[in-house]
């Protein structure tokens, strides 16, 4: 009976985390926490100086996107495009805001009509990003992170008669 009691105690002690080091426990806790984080979402969007960081996340996103679209709009107005036919198309610009707040174009998704009629469009958008006002990076858990975004730019032309 005594041997059975000792064997039971040994089995009980070996099954608990009593012999696990604190470093291993910490690593397990960190791994569990990292798995629980949604890395596809940021806690704070990249912000321009005109945007308020104390507003809701949706308002931050709206300010960020509106500031970008206004900047693109002003840039495109500076150019006079000669078009063969009316254009009413959306162009999607994929870009990255890095941990330092620098923005770069990843891809510009446009159809054949835009490519044929405005071949310089990609260069204009890329140059436009260089003249953006200072931008703070996106934050996740208080740490700056890279963030990818897709902004639609609607190109609309009307023939003047």
C-alpha cells in the first residue's frame, strides 16, 4: 500500500508544472499571447498632422484616407490629360506605410483604358506620395508597425462641347 501511495505521489508531481522553469513558462505565455493577436488589424491608423489621434479608430481611418485622396486629387488636377474618350473608372492604389511612417506604392490596379490613355499615371501617383505631409506610422500595442492599404481613386472625365 505504501508503494502505491509513493507511486501515486510521483505521478502527480511529474504531471504538474512544478518542474517547468520560469523561462519556459514565460515563453509559453508569450506564444499564447501572440497567437491571440489579430495581426491584420492595427490599433491606430497612420496619421497625418491634421488628424486627431484621440478620436475613434474609424474616424482615424477616415481622416487618413480623406487626406490621401485630397492630396491625390490636387496632384491630378495639376496635369492636363488628353483623352480619346470619356473615362469613368476606378483605379486602386496599394501602398505600404512602414514603421517610420514612410509611404511607398506596392501596386496600382488599373484597367486597359487607363493604361492606354494615361500611361504616366503610375509615375504621377508615385511622385505625389513624395510630397505628402509628414505621416506617423500605424500602431499595434503601442509599437510602430508596417501597414498595407488600398485606396480607390475614381477618374472621371467629361467632354466639353
